[in-house]
C-alpha cells in the first residue's frame, strides 16, 4: 500500500502529493465537481482544506471525503507518463491542429 506523506491543494483543483517512496506530483480533481459527493468543493476554499490523515496515510477533507492512496498513486503515475507527449503540438487535453502534411497528401491525391 502506498502512503501519502504530504499534500497541497491549489485553487485550480490540482492536488500536489508526495508518497512515502518519494514519488510526487499533481493530480487534477476538478472533474469531480459535478458529482454530488464533491459538491462542497465548488467552494474552492473547501477544496483547499485538505489534510493528510497520518493513520490512514491518505488525503482527507471535512465531511469525510478521502481517497484510496493507491488510486491516487496510479493516477499520478499515469499523468506523469503522459508528460512524454508535452511537446509543441502534443499537449494532452488540447485539440491538435491538423498537420500540414495532410493538406499535401489530400492535394496530391486530388490532382
């Protein structure tokens, strides 16, 4: 089991985490705002009141919200893996423009 040792919330609904094995980084939790269990987070100050429960080794909020640390760990790993694509034109979450070469190919076949 992975253990959260530190956390810090930001106003853009990102949660920075550090785990006991040294892995650290941010996960985005803003996509949960529409789920009724997380509706209190629509007030960003509520989201920012996160803490680490040392006994459970995970993050917790008022009202009993907490996450499985292993799920957070896997989410962090998968978001870090996507960073290899953070080059111009390959930004996750941004619609990619149609490459210039497709225009060339289209014109070549229609000539």
